[in-house]
């Protein structure tokens, strides 16, 4: 199950803005590491942005309202622990997801973008539903631009989460893939010391896959799609893999769950989530862009012939 419900839950109180919003703004991650950031006042004494807080009464936010984000500087480990205590495990996990990092990469001097409500469904960068006729029963979308995935069942968002796709030297190519085969634990063929848990192969020829690995807040893989462990395990169990023709291991009788990489990451601009305080829509993935990608890859429009089946031969594709 998702770590938070994906139905339209009432918005929770504006916890983060009532905690302590750093006045330092939201810069590119890591820019502050060359010199220690000035220590902010203790959390309980930093003035909240009360104007913003007043605009988001707990249960009255319209579904399409752009949520006003704030920022929070991690001055030291104590401030990180204090933030975790205030938000609880689920809320703290959501803040890390919004910032596309795992706990190991929440470091001193970083500026975190903080949402005003702790509601995973409200903060999803993808639409709740895809109203396109002819969609496959299950569809996995990956936006390299905003470093996030979305799993859809019958056109409804079942789960979303952060990713780390291919770095500048080896970007994850946009296009249509399928869940080929899976393996609980696998060693990378790039480096034998890299252990890839919850591995789902998407391309044997190139080794592109879904798997658990660290999320540093930027695209950092060798073209795979890195995931947090809860998401990697969930997708591992959720996808349907290929069925091979009996007696012919090089032919596919039925393809696995379609996976569409929508777009590309802009390595020359600040990350979209780092701009959320200035532009609450910075990470939105528009339905029109999704429709264009699905048409381009042959998933849409409905009624058109499926793309030719040129199966990847089962093999040792690993990254």
C-alpha cells in the first residue's frame, strides 16, 4: 500500500509554515556547502509566515489551489531531528520526497522546500486521473524533468514517488519501455559492488531498469530509474512482467506493464522542486504533455495499431 492515502483526503493543518520558515530562500542544492550557513534562530522562535498560514485553513483548500511552499535550512543535525519530531515519520518522509532525497542526503547547509499541507495526494506532481480512452489497465509514467514516477490503474493514480534518473553523461532516454523481468536482488554490471534491490528490467540491450538505490536530490544513475525502497518494492510487486512463447525464450507472447519516460531533465537550471517556493506549479506534469508523450510512443490514441513487437531477447541486461 501507499505510505499515504491517494484518495482526496482533507488537507491537514499548515504544519510547516507554522513551524519555522527560513528567510534564506531556496537555492540550488549543495551551493551552501562551501561555507557553513549561518545558524538560524531556534525553531520555536523563528517567525512563521502568518499571512501564508492564514490562507490555508485546514479543510478549506480548493482541489486546484496552488499550495504556497516555504523553505527550511538544515543548520545542523539538531534541526533535522527537531523537524522530524514536529512532523512525525509520515510527514517527514513526505518532505524528503518533495525534495527528491533520502535521509542520508539531508545534510547540513541544505535548504529544504517544505509544503504547507502534509497530504501526499495533494502534493503529487501528476494528475489524479488520466481521462484518455484506451489506456492500458496499468501504466507507469516517469518524468525525468521533475524526477518522479506515477503508477496508474485504470487511469487513476495509485502511487507516486521521487526518482533519480540518468545523470548528464548517461541520461535516461525518453520513450516507451515495458516491464520485462524482475529479480529481488541483482549486482550491477557497471560495478559489481552495486547491489540493486527490487530490480525490474526495462531494456535488456541497454540494461535500463527500475531498482532501489540512493536518492541524492538530482539525476545520478547510469540511465536506470532509482527509487526509494518502499516505492521500489511496491512497483516490483505491482508491475506485470512479460510472458514468453513456450519453447522459444527469444519471443514475447505478451509484453509487461508499459513504462513511458516522458521528458528530459534540464541540467543547466535549478531543479524544479527547488523553485516551488517561488512557483508552486514548478513540478506539475501537465495532462497535455502526458497525452503528447503517449501518442508519440504509440500508447495513444485509442484505436490505432499497437507498435510492432520487436522483443528484447531475454538476457542479462543490468545497469
